C-alpha cells in the first residue's frame, strides 16, 4: 500500500498481500449472495464501515461521484469502475494502494 496505515490499526497494516486478497474475496463472496438491489448498497456500506482500511469506511465506503478520465482515482481503479452497471460489484481490483471491491450505486 502507498499508505500502509489504517484507522482500524494505528500501528499499521501487517497482513500480507495474499492474506488481504483472501480476506477481500470472502467479503466479496458475502456480497454476491445479496439478491435484493436495495439491500446490496446497505450490505456493502455495513461491511465497508467495519472492514475497510480506507478513510471512506466512515462513509460506508462511499467515495463520491466522479467523471471518467478526471484522474480522481488511480487508473486501475477507474478502469474497473467505469463500465460497472448500477448495483454491480467489481471483481477484486489491485492498485498501488492495495485491493478494492467497487460497488456502483448511481
């Protein structure tokens, strides 16, 4: 990670990349069984609030809106997000900051 720190672990993130990917895959698997389109954003926000190391955890993982090509996010993140349909989860996406699951909500 570019910033191997977390609001959840003031001493830094100590898990390996492999451990992080496995953990994220389990969380993604939990989300893929949610069939109700109204429940998926709620379930995502709940997991992000409890599990995300990103500062967006305080907002249920919400990173706000952006315009494709605006360079708000890393290219790998934007590439994974730009073609998602509303209420669609990305596959696990790797960037310099670590691993991510993206849910498009609007």
